[in-house]
C-alpha cells in the first residue's frame, strides 16, 4: 500500500471511480492552506489546478473540470459570488462546488454558502477522507446526471426522428402521454387530438375491442396486436402495434407501424401464387388433355379405318352379292364418320387461325331451322327420338353463313341425340328478342355435372375418361359451335339441372350485319386407298370376342370364322364375364374402350377368378396404341396388345402363337 486514501469506495456494490480522469480546481488565497488541500487531493489520485483569487478561478473554470474546492474568503471576489457566477455560465452551471473555509463556521454561513449554489459546505479542520469522499460523491452524482441527460437526449432524438410511430402511455388509465411526429402522421391528427386520449378512441369502431384488449395487456412484459385506425378523412389504416418493456413504472412505450403496404404485397404475392398454381394446373390439364386427345384421336380415326380396311380385304377375296352389299354399307358408314371427324379437325384449325371462310348474306332463321330438321330426320328415325319445334318469327332475318348456321344446329341436335335415351323428346326452339334471335336445343338426356359445365365448349372436352367413354367423337363439335357463333357476333350458353336431368344449349345471334371480313377459303383434303394381306388359318379354336362396335365385331367374327374358329361375340364386359362363367374358351380377344366397364376391368376379374390355375391367353385389341396403353394392357393381364387398324394376318399369327404356347 502507498498510504494514499483509497481510489474508490469500498462498500458492497459501490461503483469504482477513476479519480485520475477527474481534474479539480482548488481556490484559496492562503498558499499554505491551498498547498495542504492540493497535497491531500493529489494523494487521493485527483489531478489538480490552483487559483489564488476569484478572478483566476473564473478564468480557469471550464467543462474540463470535475469539481471546484472553493474558499469563501478571497481578496477580490468572495467565494459566494464566485459560486453564483459559475452557476450562471453555460460551461460551468453543472460543475460541483464544495465550499472549504476556516472562517465562516456558523450554520447561517453554511446556509448562505449552499444558497449561493454550492453542493457541499466543509469547514476546517476537515478530515482528508471526508473531503475526498464528499468530492467523490459529488463527481459520481454529476457523472450519473450527465449519463442520464445523454440517455434522455438520445431517446428524444430517436423518439422524434424514428420513422415508425412511437407513443408513451399511462397503463393505469390507457391514455397517451406523448407521441412522436411519425405517430401523428400515422394517425393523421394534431398533437392535442392524441395526447390525453385513449387508443380505443383512435381505432376504427369495428376494431375498438381489439384496441381495448391490446391496452389491457400492457401490464405484461410485451403485447402485440393488429387493428385498423380511423383517420379524420375517413380512411382506415391497417396497423401493427407492439409494446416495449416499461421504461418506468406505470408507463409503457408503444410502437405502431402502417402495414398497408405489407398487406398489399402479401395480397399480391398470394394472387401471384394463385395465378401460378392456376397456370400450372392449366398446363397440367392441357398436358393431360393432349395425351387424352392423342389417345381419343387414335381411337376415333383407327376404329372406322380398321373396319374399312378389313372389309376391303374381305371383299377382295369374296364377291357374294349379300356380302358385297353388307361390306359396302359398312365401308360407306365408317368413311362418312371418318370424313366428319377430319372435317371437324380442319374446321377447328381454320377457326383458330381465322381462316374459315364465311359466306355472309341475309337469311331467314326459318330456312336454317327447316334445313337442320330435315338433315337430322334420318338420324332421329334410327334413334327413335321425337323432334318438337317451338318457333316464332321464322321470317326474322340474320346476316350469316346459312350453311355454317345449319352446321351449328346440326351439331347441337346431334349432341342431343347422342346423349339422350331412345324415344325421348328433343325440342328445337326459336325466340326473337333484343334485336336478335335465340335458338335453343333442349334434350331429356344424361345432363351435365355442375363441375364440368365451365369446360363444355372447350376443345376436346369429354366428361368421361378415354378408355371407357360412352360416346364417340373428338369433343370438337361444341367448340366449333362456339367459335362459329362468335364469328357471327353472337354467343352461346348451356344450362343443366344436373346429371340425368337433360341439358339446354342456347345461341343468340344479332339481326345486324356482321362487319368482320371473311377469311381465306380452306383447302380440300383427300383419302388414299389401303390394301390388305391374306390371313393364316387356324381351325377348331374356341374364342370369346368382346367388342362393343357392331361393325368391328362382325368383321372380326368373319375373319376368325373363315379360319374355322368358333367365335362367341359379346358386346359388354358384364356379358363376357357371364359367358366365361358358363362356357369354355381357348382364347379371349377384347376391345379396351367400351361403355361402362372397360377391357382392363374384364381381364383383371378374369385373372382374379383363375387364381393360381392355368391362365387363358388374352389379346387386347384396341385403337389406343400408345406405348403407355400397351404397358397398361400387359400390366392388367393381357398377353398381347394389338393396335388398330389391324391386319388379319397379324391377328391370326398372334392367336396361333398364344395357343401353341398355352399347349
């Protein structure tokens, strides 16, 4: 130890003071007394500076000093006046002053000294430790006050300049004590409209309860809420509120943020996400639609082509009159079907490119109705449907391509016939209104599911899956109807109460001339001839043939029967399963795409019935000829997958190979 007074307090928890950083001014006109005081302070670790007069003291006093030890009795200005002047100067008004005197010892002297602005009053003789501790306490207090002032200045600067709204609130009554400019801007109000008022008063009426709940939770460490503020101009501002730890007892600090932009961005992100999901779903649906289209197109084109090809090959070998008549009728029927399919594809392509020519002229709607009804009459008679006409103003004229409008009505009527039970009624109606005419086709058929209604007029739309569609066609008819009607300045719609309750297709056309220029005429297409090959005989085989198409079934039966094969023909899966249960067969040949249950279900049930026993050879014969269709057939249980159009030689060759392998 060096014998000096300790350089800091020694009490528990006391904060140590670095005395070397605190310079003291000692003022005394007595050199001996001044020297003694300086020695004591320097021994305690304080650096010092000395003055003998009041004037010197005032000249030396500045912000670098930490305290002044001031005698009262001075030759020029007494210590009391020096103290007063120090308190009046900006640089020294906070400077701690300790009066140290040997002359003014009464209580009245102490009162006068303290009233002059001194912080302490000591008299000689004074213990050095008491003097040092007094000075140290005053310096420490000043440090704390300076730190407090700096902290308050920083807080106020942050409070005033913060971009977010900040407020101080009394948690006992919920009233705002102070708010910063950003809070006033957020609220859109003046200070006197906010300070002294509760937050609930500033919230939107519908959100006042949320604001009250937030205020009631301020007693906790922190609180959070979102509610809308009502501005004087009537605008509702979505806001986010948080509370900080209490800055002092009973007072909490609130931070408010305008989250309008954040909510807008979140909404935009969600909309973008929804659009992306919708686009992805559309792309996936289009991808599936493309695959289904290829399968359906293959099926619809290959099926009549297969019949034409095989009848042509049959007629090359046989020329009996009854066979010739039957074969030519089947060829004509399927050639017309294929020509219509190709025509639909070409029409759809031209419509998409705006290349479908329209021969526009003034025509009466009655003539269009009559032509469509006449064209549909043979099909109506074959299907057993009844046509009811409900018309008015048949002399009303529209500016249209008469043949295309007949095509539109024919497509709608053909659709109604296809999807309605035999013997049901189809109504063709006409109403004139709103400067135009509405034509409608109403049926009593299978109806349309509500979730499929929005897609009815889309290209290639089919409400059933490709492999078990109840009805043929590419799904282009209604798309062509929509495009043709819109090309004439009209619009189409469809309504259906639901499945099994029929449907009504309506189109409206204006009575004013269509101003759009007609497109370029399209080019004609042609068909080439197909030749066949002779087949291989295999007599004595018992075959179960499952084919829903009458022409295809008859053709296949003839090909097999001519080779001595005993053929049993069923037109549905249920009938085939019944035949399998009661009869004995060496081979199964089955189409895949059939109404209701398809060929996949037939082979799976057959394999399940066979169990671990011998498996009947089975051939899948179908117009679905993609690699995926072939894999699906083999996986389901077929031994061979043959695509249409089929050459008889290939069929009989596969039959022979399967039967020999089974033996």
